[in-house]
C-alpha cells in the first residue's frame, strides 16, 4: 500500500493537487486507510461535541434566570486564598502537556525508537489519568455543593445539565483514550510494530488524543471562561 | 513531504508549539483572572481559542502537511455547524423573548 502512495510525490498545497486527488478513479486520500478513517471518525465526533456546545449555548441564552458565574463556581481555596478557576487551569495545562508528549511519541515512533515511543505514550496516558482524576474531584465537589442536572444553588438549573453532559462526555473520551493509549503503548513495547515495520498506528492514536485536547480547548473557552 | 513515509518533523518544533500552547492557555486564564468584561473578554477568549485549536490541528495533528484533498474533506464540513449555531442562537433569543413576556408574572 505504501509503495503505491510513494509513487505520487506531488507537493502538498495548490488547488491542482486537490483536483487531481479527487478527479480520477483512484484513491482520493493518499494516507494509510487507518488514518483517513480516524480523521472521519473525529469529524463525526466534532459534530457531536458541537451539538452539545450548541445546546448549551441555546439554554444559556434562553434562560431568564441568571447563569452561575463559572469563575466563582470553579474557584478553589489554595494556601488560604480563593483562586478563581485554578483547577480548570491546571487541568488545561495537564492536557496540553499530554498532547506534547503524544506528539513526541509519534515522532519517536517514526524513528523506530520502540522504548521511547512506548514510554512517551505511557506518560501521555498518565497525564490523561491525572486529568480524569481531577475531573472526578471537580464533579464530587460540585455534587456536594448541591449541583444536580436539574437544579443547583447558584442560578439557572440548566447549568448542571450542561456541565455534566459536556464534561462527562469529554471525560469519557479521555478515559477511552487512556485505555487506547495504554494498549497501543504495550504493543509498541512488545515490538508488534517492528515486526510489521509500520508505526502508523502511533500517529493514528495520537490524532485521537490531540482531538480530545482540542475539544477541551473549546470547552474551556465556552463553558468555563465565557 | 507526503505522509506516506510518516510525518517526520524535528522534535524542537513540537517543543516550541507546546510552549506556545502553555503561553496561550495562561493568557486565556488571565482573561478570567483579571475579570475582563464584555466585548474585550469575548474577543480575547475567541482569539486565544482559535490560535490554540489552529496549532493543535496544524502542527500536532499534522494537518499543515497533509494534502489538500484530506484537509478540505475534514475541515470544510464543520462549516455547516456555523449555520446550526446561528439558527440555535436565533431560536434561543426567541425563547428568551417569549419567556420574558409570558413568565415574568
């Protein structure tokens, strides 16, 4: 498969390549099929998350009750000081760091560095676990404060449903990603991809993980900062 | 640089983007910390968000080096979502209006 793709070294960029790729009766996407499929899956996931965020926008705009102020709801008392949104900020940095280690894992994968690839992927999975752990802490805190999907003591009741729905679905993606990463890291370490001489799976796993980070960028902006 | 032989880029590039994402996240956190309000707040949030998303998709996910056939197939369809968002915003305004008119006692 990779031989046929390598025979078409047309440069990226330029509408001519786009027309050429789509015009003829041939493979339109000159990437391994797994990568194209992952991208298409991520596209569908984009629609799902946008539906959630749009629903959130809709209920937030249409409620006549004041919306709870995220900056205060998600504040945390550290060292005797009340710092707004600090936990969410730390979670953001953790997720970005996990994306950084993932990008490097992909790189070492293509250099056939088995041990470094597996370790960096495990580091990524570890950051993911930290993220989910902090999210569990955040959920526990809010549930103790009386936030429910149907009501909360801070303001508009739709806050709870949006919060649990959006962060819950994202947390599910992170958890699934941790399992996915650990599985692939194990197989990398075992040498499965050296036998096939194909590390493409690491990049595909990376795509999924970066997407999880990407979704968080939007959740952070629209749900927590807005 | 086709992705057929894998996407090979210097590690330094990833480290730079990583650092940049940290800076951008700090900046967007500071928007909240310093309590910017109104249009300034929303503009800053959107700008930092779009920059972060762009770097993640372009560099980390390698979209900047993919052929246009793939880039367009993946990046164009979400444009439809802007129509959904616009429609739902109109709908929400209408709901708000009816609620204020009929439920305000």
